[in-house]
C-alpha cells in the first residue's frame, strides 16, 4: 500500500473514532435531558453548558483538519505523479545511454580499423595521399561524434543529481510529510483533550447520580414525615372526639 494510502487510512480511522465518541456524548446528553426531572435539571444543564462548547469546537477542528488533509492528499498524488515522470526520465536516459554506448563502441572499433588501414599505405603516392585525406576526414568526423557522445553520456549521468525540479519535488514531499506529522500531533492533542473531557463527564455524571440519590433520600424522608404528621393529626382528632364524648 502506498504511504499516502496508509496515512489516509490511519487518519480516517482516527476521525471515525472521534465522530463516534462525539455521537456517544451527544446521545448521553439527550438521554440525560429526557430522563432528568426536578433538581437534576439544573445539573444536566450545567453538564451541557460545560461539554457542549467543547464538542462544538472539536467538531469544527475535525472538519477543518479533514478539509486540509484532503488538500494534502491531492497535493501528494500530484507530487507522486510528477516524481514518477521525473523518475521515468532517468530510465529513458539509461536506455538512450545504453544505445549511445553501443554506438560509441561501434564507432571506436570502426575508427581503429581505419587507422590501421591508414598505417598500411604509402603516403608518398599522390593517389594514396588523396585517399588518405578522405580517410583522415572521416576519422576526424567520427572522433567528433565520439566526443559529442561522451559529453552527452556525462550530462545524462550528472542530470539526476543536479535536476532542480526533482530536488524541488523532494522538498515539497518532505514538507507535506512534516505537515502530516504535525497534524498527527494535533490529533493526539485533541485525543488527550477528549480523554480529559470524558473523565470530567464521568465525574460530573457521578456527581449528578449522587445528587439524585440524595434527592430520593430526602423525598423518602419527606414522605415518612408527612405520614407521621398525618398520623399525629389523626390521633389528635381522635383524642378530641374522645374528650367530647367523655364530657357528655
């Protein structure tokens, strides 16, 4: 799998996890709002007041990061395409270099053969001189071809090391990698914030449950007190009736 595909898969997994966590928090808020009553309403409102802005800011940050990562992925694909084109150039140069080397070897062998033939002739003959002049001209032409080919080969060998466009692409790719690494750091920071938020939410939920438990205890005590009060009033009324009957 290509590096950018691995990066995209990892980042997508992180975003899915964050989204699921946010969905869970919103669901808990909704359930808390539906199930809360009486004194617990204030606690739920306070919980929503604390958690709500953090969730909203977290969603905005994730959206911005998704957009920027999409741009980075497009830039990476474009860079890879350009790098592949640049990598193809040296391969083409190598093929041309091989052909040129073969041509140079053939030319060198032909020149050596001509020089050997030239050495066998008597330069005192006019005919031989004319023919030798033609041979020397041909040898010179092939020597020039050999010099040009050698220079071309040297240029091809040096080009991959000095091509500014390839260097620029490498720098661009390194910059994008650094940016992706920075984004991963931001994701880790947001993860720590989300973990802290989750811990705070658990603590706040525990406080709410503890408060609701105390409210239920007070309600039970109130019911007992009201029952005792009603029983006392009933005894008092009964005592009044008994005294009235006794006085008659």
